[in-house]
């Protein structure tokens, strides 16, 4: 990624004002100027996606929905396993990011993959029709993320898998065995990320754990390109619908 591209993306992330009356307009205002450089830049800040995907089951003939899929980069993370899906669907509300996903599908000749432009809080899929749902760094950008998780639960078949990785902060008094965060961590990251309409929440992990049978939970911290001395907390969650 050239220095100029990096500066352009950094400008959109930090200084460029986000405008728009609706959620979709605000997403486009944020993403349209950085869609082409999205993958190269986010690789350095959206941690833990590779490890999450290494744990997710791919059964032949399965249907996978990637919700808030952006550029469809997650398709790469399954490697050869992607071919085993009956259908891989990249769902997003940002047309400019979906254009990159469409190009990727064409270039890679992923015959079983497609894109869907819709709000993931209102999916067109039938109840219990999906085997695997993923959200990678999308729940924090979905205003009604509770509705998005409810939709994931509705469309998953019993025994189906949900995989999530995202920024978060811990509750002041987290559940036993979960990581505790300092006052600074709990206060700083929600304010910092809110400038980009990203909202790390203390409720993701408790809500996911209450609605899906946990198979794997991990809590980590990762570097961000422009903040050298502190690391942002993120979690990985894999759960099954009962
Ligand atoms: C930080 S990006 C993550 C993209 C991708 N999952 C990744 O890991 O690179 C968040 C994505 O969520 C999408 N998004 C936010 N709200 C949405 C909604 N209500 N419905 C569908 N997509 C949404 C955005 O357009 C954006 O592509």
C-alpha cells in the first residue's frame, strides 16, 4: 500500500466528517473514499479474523452468511474450504464495499458466492435456513446490533454456528473467568471509536453467551496503526444455536 493511499485512508478514518441522514448514507460517506484501500489498511487493525475462521466448521453443502461483510475478504480466510459451501453470501449495506466484494468473487471465480445489499437487521432468509453466520468487526457498526444478533439466531438452523470477532470493552464487573478492564480502557475506547461510528460494547459477550451455547471465547488486545502505545481490546466468540 503506497504512502499516499495510507494517508488518504487515515484521513477518512480520522478527519473526514461523516455525513448522511440514514445509516446507509453515513456508511457510504465513511467508506466510499476508502473502499479500494480498505483491505490493505484494515489488515493492520482488525485483528483475530484468521484465528476465528480457522475454528469455524465448513460442512459440504452448507450455507454461510457473512453479515456486514464489506469487501468479502473473509472468503479468502476459508482458503480451499470455501468451495465446500453450497452458498457463501456476503451481506452489507455499503454499495462501494460490495463492489469490491463483487470484483473479488469474479476474479477468484467463486461460483458458489454472491453479494446481497441489505440491512442485516432485516434479512430476507427463511427461519433455520443457514448453517453458519459470521460478523467480523461489523456488530460494533450496526446501531441495533441486538436486532442483528436476533436475525442471526432466527436464520441459523438448530446446531448451526455463529462466529464473531470485534472490538469491545469489558463490563466493570465481568462474569467469572472473563477479562477485567481498567477505568481508562472502559472509558477511552468507546469515545475514541465513536468518532468513526464504531461502538465497542460491554454487552456483546454477555448477550452472545446468553443466546448461543459457547464453543470458544477469547479476549485479546491488538495494535492500531496510529496509536503506538496502547492496544485496543477485541474478542472472538464461537457459539452454537441450541
Ligand atoms: C468495519 S467493517 C467490517 C467489514 C468486514 N466484515 C471485515 O472484517 O473487514 C463494518 C461493516 O459493517 C457494515 N454494516 C454496518 N451496518 C450494517 C447494517 N445494518 N447492515 C449491513 N451491513 C452493515 C458496513 O457497511 C461495513 O462493511
